[in-house]
C-alpha cells in the first residue's frame, strides 16, 4: 500500500489518519470519524488500490441513499480521470477503467465496482462481492449489514469496510468495539474531523458554538454518545424505509399540513392506506413562504390527489391560514388539529406504534429521517412530557404523525363496503 500511496502522491496525499486507515489490512475495518474527515475520499482511494488485485474483484460501494453512493462513485471517477490525464494510470495498471454512470458501474478487465443504495435491499440480495465499502455505515440499518451485505462475501472470503460518523450505540458501535482488539480479522479507529488539515479550526469553533455539546461530540469528535430519551427506534424506522412509495396501496389518501410559525418550516405529508398498512407518498416542506404561496402549494398537491382528505394544524396562527384554505377549497373536507401538551404525545405515540408494528412505509427522505432521529421526549419540572426535536426541526415528524392519526382502521372499511354485513 505504501508503494501505491507514493504513486498516487502527485494527485492525492492522505492525511495521517487516512494513511493509518489505508494501511490497515484486517478483513473488517471500522472507522468512526467526524464530519469532513475525508471519509469519502479515503473510500475512493481504497477502491483504486483494490483494482491492483491479481484475482478478479467485485467491489460494492454502499451508502444510505443513492445520492450518497453516487457521490462516492463520482469521487472515484474524478480521481481515476486525474490519474489518467496525468499519464500516471498506465504506470501502474494495464487497462483504463470504463465508467457507466447510468448504472453506476466501473469495469476494468475482470474487475468491477458498483455503487448501490442500502435501500435497494432486494436488488442487493443474491449479489456477490469480494469487497464491500459502506460509507456512512451508522446510517445503514444493522439488518442490511448483517443479513444482506455480509452474506454476499460468504463464498469470496471478502473484506468489509465500514466508515461513518457515529450515530449512538448501535450496530456500528458494536462493530467498532469488536475492532478495538486490532486482530488480523478486525481493525477499528476513532478519528476527529480535525485530522483533516483542510478543515479550518475557525469552522470547528463556530460549529462548537452552534451545536449542543453532545451533537458536537458526535459530529466532529466522533464520540459514540448514548441516545437517551429519543422517541423513535432507529432500527424500526430504518426497516420501514423503502426505495419507492407504493402508490397502489389500497385505502384513502390523507394530506397533513403543519403550518410554519416563526423560524420553522411548513411541512406537508401525503399518506395512503389504513392503520394496519400505509405508504407515505410525498414529503415536502417550505421555509418562510408567504401565506399566499403556501395556499397555492397545498392546492397544487391536492390537485394530484382529488379524493384526498386534509388535516391541518390550527394551533396559533394555523387557524387563520386553515380558514383561508377552507374558503379556497369549499368542497374538500379539512380537519383541524390543535397541538397541546396532551394532544401532542398522543399523536406521537400513534406514529411510534406505526413504526414498531412496521405498518408504515417511508420513502428515503433525508430531512424526515433526520427529524425522526432527533426527536426527543423530556419531562419538565411540572411533570409534563415535552416532545420536540433535540436540535433542528420537527415539522415533518408532526405532519407525518397527523397524517397517520387520520388513517382509518381497515375493519371500518369492510363494514361499510360489504353489503351482507
Ligand atoms: N487527503 C486529502 N487531500 C486533499 N483534500 C482532501 C483529502 N481528504 C479529504 N479532502 C477534502 O476534504 C473535504 C472533505 O472530504 P470528504 O468529502 O471525503 O469528507 P467526509 O468525511 O466524507 O465528509 P462528510 O462528513 O461531509 O461526508 C473534501 O473537499 C475533500 O476533497
Ligand atoms: Mg462523505
């Protein structure tokens, strides 16, 4: 590897943390590092090193979303192109890689590299790999790693690299702990963002002021901060995420709107189905738009779902905009929902149950997943349970919870549609 890094030097030089990672030779490598540490760059370089193997090699790049996987793939392509254009590639490799961007695939003789999203669980199954690299591994569900990715290497004696910002004490943490013994099989390292000389100290100081101490410790010092008081079980949420919404799911369509107040976003969620089985069809939000534009926004969404029912937040200023909407859409039934210290926990509880029973399917929406992840319950001195985002927003969570609360129970539908009953 040292020889490989010397050859790569004119185009890319690792910082000391990246060098340790690239030189580690264990079968399973786990690197917990801070934001901007250079994870994606380091993964791309490891893939290039793998192309020098004697035996045919199939490398799989996995990330929580297709966008993140394609980001890594593009970084790989960028580095290869620089090496080719400088005439360095042919000094080390007999062939020039061919890239097929539409399939996110690189081929070079008998070697291939493909990038995939962890959400395409079904497409991943049955595939085989001699090397798997998981970028942002703590955000890929443990069941995908253990039940889908690891078995892909059953016959290839392959290697697995998981690299990520920590995300609480989850499957990634378990894998990290296993690597602390540093055997031939397992290797792991914890590395702060400040390892990367490209990350300015002034930027880190600013982030320290903006974030809570535990968020900073997680995001920039790569600490495995325990997640206490979080409402939604991450594994349950992950297992509810599907690649595409199911528009054919039977049942009524509910559109829920949580109107923005002050700094928040207005959030809109479209759900179809019943309490026992439902699919989220759309998730959207708007920041600081005037009421007029927000009315047009909701009206446009409704035009795509002509038979949908609406449920709107009428807390505070929400009542006047809902009244305006009622005036615009006279024929549509619009329910009101008022957030109070009693109604909010009950609403959230319904959503927790939907995840626990895996009765709801979610599209892979980054902002919604982040909000679900950050959502906390705390008990105030007066004994009231307060529910809100630990940091950031909770508007999408509230819109989703409202929509789910309005889904009917399936048996009601059977009672009304079966004439013999
Ligand atoms: N060894 C290096 N030499 C020069 N630039 C580097 C190096 N490593 C990383 N960088 C640059 O630092 C920035 C952060 O790198 P990268 O995107 O790989 O980090 P990351 O840990 O994946 O970040 P994020 O947490 O945002 O996903 C990028 O602009 C990248 O090109
Ligand atoms: Mg990255």
